[in-house]
C-alpha cells in the first residue's frame, strides 16, 4: 500500500506538470478562483481557498440569497423541525473577503464563467459545486408539473414544505408511498431516514396509516440497522418493497397519485417520488459531465478528467467509494482548495485522505451512522481504506442510539457553522 | 525498508507542517466536519485546535485498539497509520 501511494505521487507529479499552465502566482498576479454553487461543497471550498492562501481572489457564484440544507430536512417533513432551522445566508462567507455573486452561471469556457446578466468572471481555476438536478426525462409521467402533486423533496425548500403539508392534510388510514431510485443518487440513506421519520409522524398522529417504500434496489445504506429499528419501532406500519419483489417504479400518474411497477399499481394518498438524478446543469454546460450525467475527477485534486483547470466537488462528482453526502462534500471542498492553492503556485498537490460520516435518524432519539476513510487508489479512484469505516453496531443499547441522535444534531451545528457561520 | 522510507516521509511532512503550518496534513482537514473549528459551536465533540499532540495520538491509538469506547471514532481511527496520526496531532497542536 505504501508503494502504491508513492507510485501515485509520481503519477500526480507527471499529470500536473503536463496540465499546468503558467501558475498565476508565478506571474505575479493575484490568482482568481471562481466557485459555482454555494452549498456544503462550494461555500466550504470558497472559505478554505481564502484560508489556504489569502492572495487568492475568490468569487462564489450562487443564484439564491439563502441556502436551504438537505441534512435534517427529513425532520422538517416529519414535523420535528422548522424549515428556518435549515436556512443560512452568505453574509459570513462574504465577510471572509469572498465576492458573492448572486446570479445564475449560464456558460463556461476555458477562461471565464458567464452569468445570466452577461457579466464574465475570468478564472485561473474554476471549481464547480452544482449539486444535483432531477432527471425529468427518466421516469415517465414525472415532470416538473407532476412534482407539484407528488413532491420529490430532494432539493430542500418549498418541496420539503409541500410534502409535510400533504402528510398533515392526509386523513388517518391513508397510504403514503415513497419511491426510491437506483444508485447513484444524493444521500444514499436519505430515503430510509425519510421513511423512518414519516413513520414516526404517522405512528404518533395517524396510527391507522401505512407507509410503503417502492425501491429500485435490493440493498441500501445501513439496511440492517434500519430494518431492525423499523421492526422495533414501526411494526406493521412500514413496508419496504425491494426491486426483486416488484419495487421498481416504471411510471407515475400525478393526477391520481398512482405509481406503476412491473408487478402492479399503487394508489397513494401521499406520494414522495425520489427520482433519478444527475449533476447540476452547469456541469453539462461546462462539459465536465460524462454519459452517466455525473463528473469524473482526479482523486488527488478533484480536477475534471474532461476539462483542464475545472474542478468538480460534492454530489456532482464521481468520487469513487465516497457517498454523495454533505460531510463528503465539505471534506472534498477542503481537499480541493488545498490542491488548487498549490497548483496556483506551481507546486504539486499532496496526496489526500478524506473522511465521511453520515448520521440518520430513525426516530427523534434514535440515531445510526456510517463512517469511512478514503484515499486515492492505484486505479485513480477514491477508495475506502481497508479495515476502516462501517456502520453503527447492530444490537447496540438504546442509550447508544440516543447518543448518536445527539451527535447528529451536533454534527449539523458544526458543519453549518464551518460552511456558513 | 519500505517502512523506513514511509517513516521518513511522515517525519518530513511533520517538519513541513511545523515550518509552513499553512496546509493541514492528509486527513486533518476532514476532522472539522464534526470537531468544531470555532468556539461558537456547542457540541459534545471536542475541538482539536491547540490540544496536546500526545493526547490526540493516545486517543486515536485507543480508539483504534478498542481501548476507548467510541461511536464513530473507532471506525475512523482504523483508517489512519501511526505516521498520519502523528502528523495530524502535531498540526492540530499548533492551531489556535
């Protein structure tokens, strides 16, 4: 393993020498980095760039004045939390000396980013952190109009509130259906945390109701832990239908809130369709997304494998074994910032090591987690360090689950403070 | 021999971190996802900045061996070598 890391270092030197233009700092100019997307990846990266080297002029391009966080948005849907607790402004980011351009990026070329008003932002290095877009063409019947009837709530905000309102308006005894997509998608344990917290709401407020998860997969993140908790907390209320039992949704009818599978049809009182996804739109515009809709990157620098001097971080990136999570996005952002700072001075980036930790709530006082440590592998992917990582222990006492629920909230306070506070 | 070289690389990166102190060693930047960088945050997870280097190293060793009870740190500590833990601990000890 040590040998392969050294081999990798050598490869890294060769690759970066080949790709490097004249480093901006070597030319005496203040290097310009533009970051597109102000989520956990982009905002963290903008800040980390300023911390790494105060000479870098950083511009953060973000269309929204307020960021609405997805982690813990399932608690909003379950009535345990208000959406305002998920929302953050860019005031403190701007106070770090970062220019926050509140605009939509519409075009990218090798020198600059164009904004919706026609303004051009020249860059020496560009970081794209666009998160996800919904693939509106992937599930027959599920378009933007359908999402107003059958919310996805997979980008937090109005959709989150819509799903919550539908649950609140539903009579006791109704059927709630969640459709979960095939891999890869944002937040692998997310659909199952959502199912858990909706089940908690139903058990508390509408106990004659049922919840069904129609899944396009036969396995999912933290599966044994979720299923053990469901059997304990929500027996008879929550049913998971895997791919092999007819779980894959093949089309939907929004007008009747009906979900079709190869095995039958399910008419729901409330339907949450979590559809197939792809990298946010600007990734496609910039030419950094491949045929999968996601963005292949170098695991040392997060530089695109398709376009030089453009880096991709967060959910949009193909980050090997790293999941599409807020923790991973923040971890990648800091790694990418360190690499970009080095590349701008003509130095060789260090081989990184990254961490991910994801908590899920099964109930307000019942948390479970998955953690992993990642490093670039000889095959040029981010791979899990052998022997590391894993999920919370099976059969742990409720005190452990309660402790992890508190740690989940502490994690949210910590990461949102680092990113926006 | 591989181990000696690896150790030398580890020492070199500690020296580099001490001199330049700007760039965190491999893995260190990820810690602040849970360990607050700021004193503003209320968390049961301790801040690492300014902590004693030997104490951080001991904690990581005990998490890895199972000597110390953990929720996630046992799983994370197993992803780091002794050299990496030394470098991370040395860097955090110099942070404010």
